[in-house]
C-alpha cells in the first residue's frame, strides 16, 4: 500500500504595506529591505503592493509613463530574485510589464525561494474610473487565472480590481491555492472620503472576506498607504488632487476571520500564520466545494442572461 502524502506544513505570510516615492529605485530598495525584515520575522511568503516600484500611474493618462515599464525577467525580478534566493523566501512582486512595443500588462511575478520566477499572472480585470485610468496603460491578461507551485505550496495571485469578482477567486482556488494574494492600490478620492469613505473600505474588506469563506482558503490583501499625487504635464484625462491610499492590509482565514490587520494611515509589516489544517477543517464542516452544482452553471460565461 502506498504511503500517504505528507501533510502540508504551516508557514508565515508577510504583507508589506508601504508608501511610494517618485524614484523607482528607491521603492525597489525599500521593498527589498522590507522583505529582509519579513524573513527575519519568520515569513516564508512575502507579498508587495500593486505596482510598488512607482507612484500610482493610473491617476492620469500620460504616454511618457510607459517608460516606467519593464520586462520579465527584468530589474525587479532580478533584484528580488537575488533576495529570495539569499533568504529562502517566496515573493509576490507586482510590476508594470512591458511585453512588447506598445503592449503592456499589470503583472504579478511569483518568485520562488530559489530566486527563479515560478510564473506570472497578468491582471484580468482592468478598471477605468476617475484617477484609476488603467485601460489607458494595460492590456487585459491573457494567461487566465493562475496558481503556482512554490516552496510554501500552491499560491494564487490576483491583482486589485480582480478582488471584486467571485469568479476570479473561485477559479484560482479550484487550482489548489491555499492562499489568494491580492496586491492592491486602492484609496479615497479627496472629495469623496467624508461621505463614502467608510462604506467603500467596508465593501472592500467584505468582498474579500467572502472569497475566503466561499472557497475555504486564506485571502491576503496588501495595499499601498499614504497620499500620492502625480504632478507635471500629462496628456488626456487626469488632473486630480491625488489619492489617499487607505492601507488596511489584512489576512482572512478560510472562514473569513480577519487574523491580521494593518492600520489605514501608516506603513506596516503584517505577519500571519497560514495553516493548511485550518483549510481542511473548515472545508469538512462547511463543504461549499462539495455541494457546488457544476452541472448548472452554464450561463456564467455570458455577459448577461435574458429570457
């Protein structure tokens, strides 16, 4: 009789909630320092915020900002790959990918503990809202939803606007991901914060906790923090007073319990334990995956259902 496979082991995830400056090298250096601090604290999986190397470019439409993009492999994966190899950690590194001349993606590279890129996920859902003009820059992802084998097990990656879509979480979790990592750049418009701010933040937390519950897996949302304003000359839309990124990075367990939470207004290094045994326990008692009617979901690929 074949012996049973060894049970997956616990590990610690770290979320690097950080603010950005105009200098990409300074942001990369800060991220590398935070990864080292996380590893010193026992983390073996470290997640960085969306597009962490630069100020958030979506605040305006500006052709000059395409110059900030990079290839994969490239400067970010090379630098963080060396850190990952030195420390033996897995890093989720979001970046502005230059795939080909005129073709760009909002991408998350998963760098394994060996320092090699285990794979990339290209953001599938691309927003186009005031100060979030991402459709100007990014082609929607064409790799599908992805989970990657790493030194800590299977890790799923999605990016920011993807976090509002239950289909994305489900298809990633169904690939065996024990954790869904959501690198994020979300915050308040200055004129809206007083009236809508609390509801917006609550909705953001609620939808992601629901992904954890519905799929019986961990969810880790790592956000930027601080006030950012893109100054200078830019073409098209985008003259805004800046964005206040609301931080509040968190980790939710497989039943949606928030096990770690960062503040809304300052940098933080958030650590949380990921326990595969908790996934098993929750799914046995709340068997949502077992009771799915996979024979009855044929309309989900359609934009809207009518008689």
